[in-house]
């Protein structure tokens, strides 16, 4: 049987916007986060404290965190690659920091300019600081189903990095399909392997929709007991270091499916549809969400 309820983490303000070429003002980002807060998400990935030379769009992260209206019951998360990022995130008052590793060596080098082992060493200080400051710690694992540089990635390499993130004290671990290449049976194999190393209640599915498989992969993950999913309003996004990767699965599409399955999310679907139309208008294009556009056209 499928889970009765799931947690949806909205990652549009971070994973979505980080890949935008046009500069988006802090004001628009703040309004986006506020609308998402009002829609009832319990966790929003709102910022990323990475090098502005690597990802210029995220350079306004402190301003965004300072400008948002915090909804009690919502955790605001941010990516943090090193102690410099952690210090900035702490000063900005983030509730949860996300350290991000890869299951593929080649992607680790391209994305964070170091090997997997070096990244884990670097994250050790971040993890310790997070615990000392009572900041929740999440670990993201990129390229868990395939790598744009290296190709295939084995379930064993996923399991190995899951172990290392677990040993750093992560409260939650994201199994990410960075380039959207996974298909349902593969997803089940990898999720079940990861669940041998980390409590399944703390594993999440982070699916990009490049090959149109994301909803099917979420359904496959539900079947094996995964209860946390990442999604991006209007299907925003991509990864600047994964050429050709498109956005995350659209939040509207995930909510439509969950509603049809009778799975509780606690999120106001109509408010998310409106938010998807809002941010798409700001970006000057149509939302990449089938359910969102269908609902908006009604
Ligand atoms: P580096 O060049 O090796 O690092 O980059 P460095 O320590 O030599 O620093 C270079 C410069 O950046 C220095 O400035 C530092 O001060 C500055 P300079 O002295 O030249 O003026 N710097 C920073 N500035 C602000 N905040 C910081 C920071 N750190 C250094 N935290 C580094 C290494 C990790 C910093 C770099 O590679 C980086 O920032 N990478 C981030 C790439 C990124 O954000 N990728 C997208 C997010 S991951 C993703 O989207 C995948 C995910 O969605 C899951 C999935 O789908 O797979 C999570
Ligand atoms: Mg991503």
C-alpha cells in the first residue's frame, strides 16, 4: 500500500532559480518564497550560500532570507558547500543547511571542484557546526541514477556516499536524479539499496524531469515507501553544472497526483497553481507544469 501522507519540499526558489540566466531581483524571490509559505509547505529550499562566481543568481541569498516573512511551521533551507557558506547561512537564520555531494567523481569535480572524499572532509566541519548551532542537517546526493560526464552510476556508489552522509549526522538524505535519466524499476532498486544504509523515513526523492519520467519515478518511490519528495513550482530549474538538465518535477503535477491518490500533503493546491503562474509571468514564459497550466486555464 502507498503512504497515507508525504512531505513535499519546495525547491523552486533554489534549484529552480539558480539556473536562470536573467537576473531576478531579491524582491521577486522574496515574494515567491512568501507565496509558497502561505501555500503551506513545511520546508522550502529558499537560498544557496555558494560562491557567487560559480552561481551568480544565488548571490542575493542573504537579502532573500532577511526579506521573507517566516511562517511558523515552515523550515527554510539553504545549500552550503563549505564553512564560508555555513557562516553566511547561520547569520541569515536558515533552519536547515544542505551539504551536497555526488555519487559520481566526475560530477563532484565539475560541481564543487573537489573529489567525493575531499567534499566529505569539507562537510565534516559544516556538520559539526550545524549540530553545535542546532541547525538541521540535510545531505543531497547528486547523480544517483546517472552522470552527465561519467554515464552510469552504480547503486553501490550511491550506498557508499549515503553511508558517509549518514556518518556525518545528516537528518535527511536526498537521492537525486540530477539529469532526469532514471526510470521506475531503477529508482526502486537504488532507493531500496539506500534504505539499507539510512532509515527510509529520512530518504527523499529529488527528480528532475528531463526525460519525462519524474512522476513515474515518484510513483515507483511511493511503492517502496519513500515519503519525502522535492518539487519545483512551475517546473523551474536545472543545474548549472549539468548541461541540458531541465527543471525538477513540477510541484503542481506532484500535488495533482497525490490528491488523486488520496495522499495527504497539507498544501493548498490552488495557491501553488497561482504561484506557478506568478513566477512564470515574472520570467516571461509559460509554466512547465501540465497540471498547473490546465488548472490555470479553467
Ligand atoms: P573553489 O573555486 O574551489 O573554492 O570553489 P575556493 O575556496 O577556492 O573559493 C573561490 C572563491 O569563491 C573565493 O573568492 C572564495 O572566497 C569564494 P575569491 O577569494 O576568489 O574572491 N567562496 C565563496 N563565496 C561565497 N560563499 C561561499 C564560498 N566559498 C568560496 N560558500 C566551491 C568551490 C564549492 C565554493 C564552488 O565550487 C561552488 O560554490 N560550487 C557550487 C556549485 C553549485 O551551487 N551548484 C548547484 C547546486 S548543486 C545542485 O543543484 C544539485 C541538487 O539540486 C541535487 C541534484 O539535482 O543533483 C542539490
Ligand atoms: Mg537538483
